C-alpha cells in the first residue's frame, strides 16, 4: 500500500474548459460562496463547487462534501474521490430514485500537509490539516483505528459557506485523504477518500447520520464476538427480539416484509446478530449495507431512508397563493418534486369531493361551474413509491402534503401578463437514463392552462394526465441514444435531452482454471481446486462513473471494488474466505463476514452473475459464468 500523501492513482479525470464531469453531471468550476468567511485563514480560502444542482438550496436536501488533508496539488485527487463516492451512492436505492431531491456541493480547502492524523497507526505523525481529521477516534488510544473523526465545528463552518444550506437541510460528509479503511456516522459522516471500500463507507455512514439506522454488526471490537444481547426491545426499526409470529400478531417491526426476497440477498426474516451482539437479537436480512459493505439497503432500511430523505424537502415546491380567497374564473396550480424513480400523485378535491383531474397539476375552476358561496379546494400530493408500506410513513408530511384554497365565485381575477415558458426541468446538460422520469414545469398564467407535449426521436408521445412528467421506463426504449423533446404548444418554448438507453457493458477476467468446460445452452464453466481471482471491468460510451456488481448463486448484488487492500487488485474467491483485519472476504458460496461464521467450504458448481450501473442510472443486463470448486484430494 502506498503511504498517505503519495498515492498512485489510476482514476482518469475528464477535464473540459472550466469543468469536471462527475457522476454523469456537470461539476462546475470553483465558485466562492457569497457567505461570511470563517475566521480560520485556511477555511476562509475554501472554494464552494456545485457538483449537482436539482433546485434551490433552501428547497432541497443538500449533501455537502468536504475534504481534509488534500494539498493544492491533490485537488484533482479530491475531485476523483468525490466522483467515485457519488457514483456508488447513486447506484444504491433509495438514493438512485431520489437523486433529484438532492443537491451536492464540494467544498475544496487546501491543506498545508497531505494526509490525516494517526494514519495508519497511533505512532504515525500528526498532520497540519484544516479539519483535524484523524483515525483512532482522533488519535485516542482507547478508541479503534477505523473510527475516523473530524472537527465538527470546522466542518460546519465550511458547510455554512454554501448559501441556502443549514443544519436542517443538509448532510455533511468529510473525506480524508487516505487509503486506510475508516469512517464514522453521527451528526456528520466521515470516510477515507481512497480506500478500496471507501465509496461504500459513505452510504453506510449516511444511513447512520441521516436515517438513524444502527449497525448490524455482531461485534464491536473486530475479531471478538459480541456476546449475548441483554437489553429490552430496541427502538431500532431493523432490530428486534420478536419472533416472526409475534411480529405478525403485533403488526410490529418488519412484519409487512416478512418472507419476501431481500434486496440485500436471501429472504427477509429473522437473522440472529446485530447491535454489536452475536446472539439474542435479530435483524431482517442475512446481510445488508448496515452489516456488510457492498450489499444494498434491505427493504426495511430502505423505507427508513425514503422517509429520511423525503422529510428534508416539501413535495409541493410552490403553488397558487392561498392567503386570500380566489375567484372561480381562473386556474389553480401546484408544482411538485419529481423523483427519478416514479411520478408523484396529485389528487384535487372540491368541498371534499374528488375531482376527475387524472393527476394533473393544474385545475381550471371555470370548468367546475361553481355555485354561489364559499368553496374549499384542496390538492394533495403524495408519493406512491412501493418502497414504503407503513401507512404512518406514507401519510406523514414526508410523503404526503396538502394545500387548500378558499374559492368564491363572486370574486373576479384580473388579467395577468405571464408569458408561457419553461421553468424548472430535468437538466439538459447530461444524458438521462432510460429508467428515469424526466420533467418540465411551466409558468402559470391565471386564465389558461399550459400543456407540455413530448416527442421521442420526432414521434409524439401520449402522456395524459400529469403532462409535466414523462416516465421513460414505460416507453421500453431500444438500445442506443435517443432525442427527447418537450414543447409548450403554440409557443417557441422547447427543451431537448439526450436519452442514454445503452447500458455500460461489463467483462470479467479470471485467474487460470484447471480446465474450462463449454456445454451447449449453458454458461461457460471454469473448474478450480482452490482460490481464484476475478476482475470486473466496464466500458461505456458516455462519461461518468460506472459501478460494477456481481452476485453468487442469486444472493444479493455486491458492489465490486477490487480487493480490500488494493482497489486495483482483483477480487479473490476462496473456499473459506480470506481474513483481512478480522473480517472475512470472498468466501465462495454462502458468504461469511466474521471469523466465527461458518467456514465450511461450499464445493460444487456456483453461478456468478455480473452487471453494471452507469452514471445515467441504466442497469445493464446480467451475464453469468459457472465456477466449479472441486475438493482437493489427498
């Protein structure tokens, strides 16, 4: 491993004039924020760099990424680390579906010295860095090496440089210039920037910091089993003492998901271990990102994270003013958020009666022929995501918002001079994925309803009801690039996007097998009698980070990162797994996370699948090969 501060990087940074392409979006050139600068000279010289802007900062959840221990000459390293971390984050649900709720800002601050404190050990030198990041809980000999801390006051001072953000609408992630494994979750999340697993630390720690999720580890000190849990029923949504029968009878914990295939692999049920205890406490899935880095959030955790992200924003972004009664001779409108994973529902009601508006965002009151007197009009926006099953969550302000107006037909509405134009919309500067919802909002004249019409490769697309959103998944696009156009009829207003409907491709390379078997109608089979390695590479015709994933025997998809000790090394499969820093990696067959897990080799034939997720969110089709592990003789 290279020493901190002298890391050799193979990451290619695509530079254009004044911008850096990252995670498929434009990383604009540095811009100093219009905020009061901190008194610390190093922090005062920091640069705020917008990485992804989906809306005004005060109406979005803002992810503020700071770096520590990156010298001026290592700014490109910091940007590459941000790119890698975001690429992985956007590949994981629910961040993939709710990416459009999130602004991302990088705050670049030049460090006098390279690296961070006590890296990799307590005997390593302290370094002069702006945020005082350090391993061992900030060089505490009573802590653990992997606990990476940051000066929270200084991190907050940097985040305050981002206009429109505050503690209530942002999440700070501090990246350390290090290849050593480490991170922490709490008010702020931390992660090492360059470790092979570092991009997987970030969503795990955000799970702690944003969602309040707990660790599912069955140990606290690595290599030491956690013992028996002795506490009461935990408040954690994904830990319980209850049996499956008790969950169903009491309608408690994850009873709604029991028996379903877990997004993290296996079946959602009752798996022993968690909250740093080996026995006496149970979790929903055999492994998830809160237990083993590389897997997804399971459905229980994902529901928690959907609520946490959505609680940071308002589904109704703006609407017809409602402080005074309206006349019945006008239109009334709401502008909503636009999840990438699906459209929001909007239901209109007049005096409690549901109107047949087919999910439209505008209602023309003239068509209702209101009787004299006062009436109440409401619009309820809600998120129908299948990620949420708890009615309490679905009915909360995070996923349901209602706006009401008083309408009096005796009032008249003056003419306005609002011109027809597009306002907010999906960015046109980068390709959109074939699984995305693309949106285009318009201005709102009081006396007419503007419509949005869509064309794909010159052909009109039917899109009744909510014409502000177009769900590309419903179009089943052929592979390749397409041109999507939105227009306001009768005007010259037009938007145009490139749709990337060609997923990145993946290929593998294995170490030499004993033999290779080709049978008609079956994937190619490789035979080994011991450990073997697998490299996964990806190719895409569009810029941006591509995430590679694999799974064994239909288990959960696992993010490929190289090898824990070297991001450029291949992944190593072995009959019983390889122990690194008291964790087990690469057991072929039934996975194994800690030394006391079952180490029995799974001999026989295994199916290995692999795929990609590109920067536009396209998930490539899975390909596969077979591996037969034969038991050595003698």
